[in-house]
C-alpha cells in the first residue's frame, strides 16, 4: 500500500495513513494487519498493528503505533509516496451488540486506536455511546476530539493532569444500564473492568494486546487460556477479541 501520511500524535505514538488496494469491505473493527518491515531480511517477523480507521470509499487505512523498537522506528521513517507491504485484515474483531441499549467503550493507552473504528461503525448505526479513555498523563492523550464526535467522552489520566484523576474504573461512577462493553488496553485494566461489572448482565468483549510472530495461528506463539484453563486460545487467530467470559484475564 502507498503511504499517504505519517504523523506524530504524542511523543512516541504515530499514525500511518495508507491508501490503495485492500479488502476494506471485509474489515471488522478490532482486526489487525501484519506489516512487513523493510524487505523482511533484517526483520523477518512482521509487526501486528491494529486497524484504527478504515474508509472503503476513500480506500484509506490508518494504523496507530507506538515506537518501541527497530521495527516501529522503521515505520516512523516512512514518507508519503513510499510503499509498505501489508497483510490483512487478520483475526476476529468486535461482534455487533447482541441486544439493544447504550454501549460503553473503554480504552487504555495504545489500546485506544482499535476502538475508534468500532465507535465510528456504532455511531453510524445510531447506537448511544459512552466512551472512557485512560492515559498516563496529559502528554499521552490523543484523539479525544475525534472520539468526542462519536459519543460522550470521559478522559482519565493517572496523574490527574487531564480529565478525571485515576484509572478508568474510577470514572464509571454510578453505572448506567449499559448493554454491552467493548474494551482494549493493558490486561490489568481489562481484568479490573470485568471485576467491576461482576454480577451484572452486561456483555463484555475485550481485545488482547500480545506480541505475535506468524499472525495467522500457525506458530502458537501468542496464546491465552480459556475460562476453565483446559486449553490455549491463539490470540492472533481466535482473537484478538474475545468475550471476557471465555478466557482467563
């Protein structure tokens, strides 16, 4: 695909805009792509990056990534007009709400991007959205305005420099009667959310962040345990989105 733009969102988070041929109509929010780094010689393993935004009409794809190693440093250096080998969409994304009612979307840090496409799709379906986004501090906050166009947004920062102080669960307050919860972020956050809603009938879906090798389920390098710990589930192939009732958090 052709690089259309590559810009910084925070000190270490960037958004890569791609254009060109891609099976846009097959994308489900929460899926990811596998990006080839260079020609694959120095970095034979592709990098899994969540699909943050997908526009089938304009034929554009946006990927948000954190620069943490040589692979993502290479991505940061891409310029408009260059081409990137992208494989996808891969994995299973977020299912549609199974019953009517308001939806709660909760994202933490770099887990926020895959929730943006989900929010766009649900907003277009006139679903009422409450969106809670958690960050470390004011320098880590991004896309608050973009999400704000799709639903009611609450920003949380651990140091209280922006929005509500503390973790996302502390911003839920007097719980509304949400029908469905969608979330992506650190495993500790996902576990805290499940505990918070224990005993309610809310349907919860979580997207797990994990290092991946093959990205198609062949190597069993990224796994989690199912609910009764009887078998492993492949995050790249069986997920990355799961019902929080079917896995161990």
